[in-house]
C-alpha cells in the first residue's frame, strides 16, 4: 500500500485499512494513521466493529489520543477510554483546549479526573470551571476561554508591540476583543484593521462596535444561525452583565452544523448520533425496541381509523452490518410479533389473523433491515447521493413489501 495510492476519501481509507488489518500490516496502518487529522481518525474508528477498532486504537499515535477522543461519539469514546491506562488518559488530556477537555472530562473515570485536575495550573483550572458551568449545547459550552483582549484607548502601535511580545495567537484568531477596565465587552478589532491603519491611530477609532457578543446561555443552534447570518469567523461570548468570557470560532460552529444534520438524519430511523453503529446485537435490539413499539401503536391507530371506513375502501463492513441488522430485526420482530399476534387475535377474535400479522411483521422487519443496508450501497455504485434518494426508495420498498407479505399471507392462510 503506497502513499500515492491513498486518496482523501473515507471510503478508500476504510478499504486500505481493512486490507492492512487482514494482512497484519501494522506498520502500514500506523503510517496511514500518522498522516491523518484526529477528526479523520475518529471517523475511521467509528466505521469499524469492536475487534478491529481496538487494534486500530492501539496503533494510533499517543499524541493524537486526546484529539480523537474529543471527536468520536459518546458510546465509542467510552469504549476507547476503557482501553487506556490512567497515565495514558492523563497524557491524552494534556494540551487540549478547555472547551474540548470539558466535552470528555465527565466520561473519564473518577481517578483520572482527579489526576487531570491536579496536573493543571490554577489558570487552566479556572478556565475549565468557566466552561463546565454552562451546558454542552450552549455558547458557554462551546467557547474557548483563550482570548486576546485590548483596551480602546491605546494605539495600534502599542497593540502590535503587545502581540509581538506575546509571540503566539490562539488558533483561528481573526480579531482581537476590546474590553474596558472591568472586562466588559465593547467591540472587536479586526487584524486587517490593525495591519492596514497608521500605528498612531487609537483602537477606538478603528474598532467595530456593531459586532455584539453572544450570550453564554444561547443555544448552539442559535449560535450557528448567527454565524451564518453575519458571516462570522469568530465571535465573543459574554455573560449576563456583558463581561467577556471567551470566544467561539468557525470550526466549533461547523461541528454543531454537522452534528445537527447527523441528528436529523439518524432520528428518522430512531437512532442517535452518539450511538455506536457497531454496538452488540442485544444492546441495539433493546435500544430500538421502544421506537418499534411506538411505531406499532401508531400503526394500530391507523388500522382503527381505516376500519371505520371499510365500506368506502373495500377489503467488508457491509457483511458485518447485514448480519447485525438481520439479528436485530429478528429479535425485535419476534418480540413485537408476539405482542401484535395476541392483540390482533383478541381484537378480531381470530387466531389465524394474529399469526398472519405476526409473520408479516417479522418478514417485513427483516426485509427493511436488508433494504436499509443495501440501498445506500447500490445508490453509491450508481453515483446517486443516498441522502437525497435513499429515504424515498426505502419507504416505498418497505411499504410494497409490507402490503405484499401481509396480503399474500392473508390470501394463503385465511382464504
């Protein structure tokens, strides 16, 4: 596997990693992972079942452990944390920004949390406490408290000398925040203004007073909307009394938008973006059972409504996932089939009707599981975006199969 053969797509990386795992080429895997960003490694780890995932995790550079843990979903993170010793977890948290550390801190074992807090200096501990004070899905939970502030009454030359003395700016800094002597937010000084105006100018003359601070209690969705409406790259986060608390940058907002899109898509299937796709069969079956029960209740309700109008209407990884989805559908199908069979038999006073409905339910769930797994792969082969066409085809397929199986079995058994 040469480096030139590796493209920038997740699909090709998955293929190369799978081949390397099959051949036991640990050095090639380590080399590939070493050239990827932490978020890219996180995406790959989420795409593998537990056995291969643990092997890959052992080959990830320890310097990337912290970044990867902040990027994977909650359920996968819990599994990866279990694979690391206390000293390795403490080392993984070193260098993380307070907002990133806050995202994973509560997932760490109690002894590790104590070690992490003990290893932090007073300033970093105070910064972390500020972030932890706010919900994860709020502006305060998103913000990074590492900000550069200036006063409005100093010259641009003084600001330039201060920045040179500081030596390094926080990541994604496009503006400095102007505060008064009480740390109240007054506006922003764009770096372009700092560089293109005369050094004798004072900050107050060139600063932007129209960029308002984002309240720390504002939801992350509202923050994303504000970034979109005002084309922001970064924004100040303020308290109720307008004191500057931190800043939010565009990379944080991109994560919010992606997570919101994932949530909308997965919730259509009764799933959660924080769930592990490759979780054990029994765990997945229990998780989905409630949603299937709700769907069945609505189906009974619809059947009752239709019954009132009878006179009107008349009488690689894919293989692993396929096995898993079939097993989950069979378990849920059998469980709810018994419930449906009993209710239907009592409702219609006919045992055969209950058996027909139960059998149709099991078959339909199995077909739906196979269709839900295979349709995206087929559409991908045809160069059609599964996100656009998959749900329509899947709904049509399951409806057709459902009616055909139910009516077919009814014809065979009841007539």
